[in-house]
C-alpha cells in the first residue's frame, strides 16, 4: 500500500517573463532549512527564457512542479496554483523576489504556536540596486480574533502609510509574506479576481481578513522584496483608469462588511479613492508633451470624466490633504493649479 505524502505548505510562484530573476528565486526556495513543502510554479505564457531557466534551476527536485498556461494574468496564475495545491497552508512568492533560508520554517513554527490561526502575516526587507530597507508593517506583533480588532488591517489596505514608518515601501495588502490556511480559502471560495486589472491581491486580502477567525502578525522579515520603479506602462495603465474596477469592488466590500459604518475606515476609503483619482490626473499630465495648455486641458477633461465617480466620494470625511486633492479634481481653478504644478514637474 502506497502512502501519499501531503505537504504542510504549498508555495505558489506565478511567473511571466522573469528570466533575469527567477533562478535566484528558485534557488532561495530550494535552500530552505525545512522540508515539508511543495512548490507550484505557474508559468503564465512567458515569451522569454523563464521556463528553461526554471527547469535548469529546479532540476530533478521532486518538490517542484512547473505548470504552463497561456497568458491570462497574475490573478489567473495564482488561482491555477491554488487549484493544484495540496498543502494545509498556502504561501505565495513572487518570481523576482527571494526568501531567507529559514523563511518557511519560521512561518510554519508560528502556525504551531497559534493552532487556531487562519493567516500568519510577516513583513519584509525591500531591496534594489541601491541597498535594502527593513520594513515593519505595524509597530508591534499582534493576534486578532474579533472583527473589531481587524480595523488596523483594513485601514492599511486602504492607506499603506497607516501605522508605518515614513520610509515604507509596501504594505499588508500583498499576498506574499503570509501563510493562508487552505481550508479557509476553500470554505469561503476565496480566489484572486482575474477581472480586476489592478489590486487583485489587496482585495483578495480584504476578503481573507474578513473571513478569518484568527490572524497573527509577526515582526519577521524573511521575505526579500525587490523594489521596482514606475515605468511608462504603469503610467499608461493608470491613465486608462484601470483602477476603477478595483474601486468598485472595494465599494461593494465596504458595504457588504459594513465597514462604511466606521468613521475611520470611511475616511480611509474616501482618501483612497481621491488618491487613486489624483494619480490618474498625474498620469494623464505625464503622458502629455511639456506644454502648459495641453496639460491644463488634459487635466480638466479627465476631471470632468471622473465627475460621476467623485460625486460618490464622501468628501466631508476626507483629511486635510485629501480635501486639497478633491478640490483639485472638482474645482476648475484648483484643477488649473494642479495642472500648473504638474507642468512644472513634468519629466522629473
């Protein structure tokens, strides 16, 4: 009689055209000090050498399975990994990042210390060619077992700066740096929404946090997150309004979870909307030639397009900075002021 070994952790790595980095990612997972895991590498239709490099890096290591699919986006790739996973816990690693040798062992130890936890959350070290920065998503460790205690998590999902140091790089809404109990995801049919062009991970975590019976945050930084700059593609996508479906999805969850009845969360939600719409104005301006009239007209035209969405924002609850941005999005004179500032900083 053959006994099938069920891994404790399923590590899911979604890959699309990451040839320069993916070998280091695979090597860091292979070097783990703990053995109870499987790795599901989902190649999402890469057109570079990613698959060959991954096969060379993993060799005959039976813990690694490479799944190839046509390009459908990172949400779909992560969902493919979820569907194929066998582990009690789910762990996501991005292909351009690396993890410390004791990473999985440390997180799994926390599941033993907190047997009722549905999610174990940790922080990271952010790095680029200039160096690295140790992050702390929250000032201290905590365990949450009641809905009221989840408020700081919801706030940081909407305001990445909340409870963080001034030099923060990323926030709690990322899927990596965590262990998710697979039974929780299965029970509540939780997955990444491939219909969302942006913020699938943040909204996935919002649903997970709401469903979880116990969440644990530990101030451990075994995940090394590669920082990247905002390129022309990001500007173009922001200018296209690709954040709008995520804003609509957030609005639905705010209502469904009754989070809009909390004054602090309502303020964070209003500020998030205004910040995203203001980023859209900035992107539109950046894509124009450095011509004051062209930038002024583009900013006001976009503000007019955004008017129905801005009308839905609870602007009375906005903090001071949010009120200023709201005015720049809704008032013609203030919009011209914003356009002038963007024109002066064009190309910088």
